[in-house]
C-alpha cells in the first residue's frame, strides 16, 4: 500500500485549528449559512464546513485540497471539486451574510465596550493563471502593482479602544 503524502513529510503548523472551537464553528455555520448551501432538497453545508475546517488546519502556503483531505477526517477530494465547481450556491450571498454578521458583531462590541469600534482591513492577492478558482478575475493585484488575473483575499483586525491601539 502506497503511503499518503502526509506520511512522507510532516507539515506541522505553527497555529493549529483548535478542535474545541470546531463545535462553535459548526454551530455558527449551521445557524447563519445553512440555507445558502441548500441545493434543491439537499444541503451541502457539511461540505462547506469540511472545506473551511481543512483551510484552517493546513499550514499557511500549503492550503490545497490534497492537504485538506489529509487533515479532515472522512473528507473526499471529489466532493470538494463538486462543491466548488458544480454546486449552485452563491458566493455573493455568502459574502452578504458574512458582512451582516460582522456588522452586528461590531455593533454589539461597541455597545459592550462603549468605545469606538472598527476593523482595519488589508487585502492580499494571489496571481492565478486560470479562471476556475472562486473569485478569480482581472483585478488589481497589489503584489505586482497592476491589474492582472488574480484572486484577492481580505483580512481584518478588530479595533476597539479609545487610544487607537489594536485589540
């Protein structure tokens, strides 16, 4: 039997996905996103949850479906391919729900702390050759300083203090 790639080389990560937070992540996904991943009468929410879990468990720079299948129990490469390229869920609907969720969380934080609250948002781009990955288009890529075929990701830092320091 041929050994899995993970057996050949140990891809240890500095920040591991916290298994105990997996239950809260699962509850969050099912409460806010369950209807978005429903195709006719079948729900694909469990695949979205597996995919996100795989992304969180993989070492930075090694996030691909092959590594994710190795990290997530009972996952399947073909199921990920189908979920990302064939399933009829809307990325814009997922983004809309995420924005509303972040907005309500920031409002709650501002009410609790009584301080100005906001997010520092930073984008990063990944150059791509094809058009089959989610979000790939001709758009501004900061890494090369021009419009190119790329995928853009956004990270944010919560800011909630009266002296302007990041929390």
